[in-house]
């Protein structure tokens, strides 16, 4: 009881910490702390979103009336552009005159938009500081661009990462479940003891191989094979990730399912055979239904292994944060994103909290899959009874 209580409390505290950090991303603005977006005081615009800022600086929006302003062309201003207006002597050797220079430039150009550090904001600033919209749930979950370090405004759209995770995980399970279940049936009901004693340790040994080794195997063997077979420019695709994850999930599915099948009472199988059922009918009608809970547990653990894998997926999927339209396209998964980017973030920053939010999404996906499998398993048991 003490052990289970400590374990349960630890898991609950981890989940609370995860969601506390992850939900903090919705309290922050996409502009980096210490920077501001400013326009001329005659500009009627008062608020702007991160997508609008990106489109302005990418010159996809070239006129202010496209986002609610006047029908004027947009003049983009960055800190380094100040040298086009003032000399180094006018700015000062220690940038002591830079705030006043910035204020004058913004005041003199009606259609300007400027991005600069807040520490250079003049006390008598003659421009207007735009209010940047906070990140919303809809922008976060439906956004199609993941650029958490973009300047002047971060783009935190997780839709490509969610779809990439689901593509790769679904492909892995479609490959691993039939093969794993078939191998478990063979080992528990068909193979003799000599073959079983050899195969089971070998299969269990596969579970102990480091994931980076599977990644190297996929990079050297599977990726070139996919590239050559489908005549693709690159072989790092979602299919390569699905194959590698399917191989990695097989030992878990086979071992747990085989143990569950072998626990089927001998009397039940003998009764089925005595009533005239064939061996395959006994496996299908008696062994599999009786061991469905163990098979479900193996499937859940296998799916968890597939969804939560990082290094192997990072190496073979192309690591491209774009919406995949095919299993043969490069993808990026949520675990691979967290593994690749968490070490580069500052503690408590926007990027840091966004990665914790990805962890929350991954937790919810895994929880949903577990509950779905449990519901299906319990429904089958109820129908059989």
C-alpha cells in the first residue's frame, strides 16, 4: 500500500507540474520578452497577432488596410536600419542617443512598423506601441507553422506535429499488431517447446536494444530502400519511422500477448477440441477471447512505445515540421521535437513552456488511446458474458 501510494502521488505530481508549465504558454505573448512592436501614432491599428507580424515581415502583407489600417504600403524597420537615418556619432558611442533617434524615425514615417528592444524605448516616445495578442488555444492547435524561435514573433502551430505523430504511430501499430499477434499465437499454440525456448529469449532481447541502434539501422537500411523503391528525393519519411517503431514495438506485443495466451486453462482448450472444433477454431474462439485483456495490455504498451519514441524517429523521419499529406512525406513528431529543442530553451521562456504544452498533448493522446483500448476490451468481455 505504501509503495502504490508513493507511486500514485509521484505520477500525480508529475502530471500537475507538466500541465502547470504547459498551460503557461497561453499567458504569454509571442514576442520575445524585452522587445516591442511600434508604429506611428497616426496608425489606427492598436492590436496585432503573431501571424500578422510574421506576414508583415515576410512581406506577404504589404499594405496596412489588409489588417485594418490605412491604405498605405508597409515600411518595415529593424534595429540595424537605424544607420540609414543617423550616423554613428549621432547615435552615440554607447548608444546613449539611440532611444531619441528611434522615436524620431517612427514619428517621421506614417506607415512604419518597428521591432526593437524595450530598453531603447524613449521616455518621451512619439510613436505607438502595439498590443500583441496572447497565444490562444485555437491558434496553438490549428496553426500550421512551428517556428518557436522566429523573430519578431514566434509561430506556435502544433498541427503539423500532432499529425506527424499520429501518422507515424498509426502506421507502426498497423504493422506491429498483426505481426505481433501472429507471432504470439505461433509461440503459444503451435511451436514446440524447443523452438519456443530459443525464440522467446531472442524476442525479449530485442526490447533491450537502444533506440539509437534502431535509428542507425533505419538510416542505413530502411531509408535508402524506401527512397529507391518509391523513387523519392529523400527516404526520410513517415513510412520509415512507422517501420522502425513497428519493429521496436514487436517484442513488447509478442511477449505480453504470448504470456496471456499460455495462461488459457488447458481444460477450456480440450473442451473445445472435444466438441469438434479445429485447432484454429479453438485459437480464434477460445484462446484469443480468454486472453484479450493481456493482448490489450500488450497493445497499449506497444502503442505507448511507438508514440513516445524519440531518437529513432528523429533520425529517420526527416524532422520536417510541415503538415504531411502522405506517409511518404517527411514528418516531425512531438517526442522528437521535445528531444531536439528542449536543450536549447531558456527556463521559463515561451519556447520552454510551448514544449511542455507539447508534452501535455502527448500525455492526452496516450491517455485517450489507453482508455479506448480498455473500453473496447471491456465491451468485448461484456458481450461474451
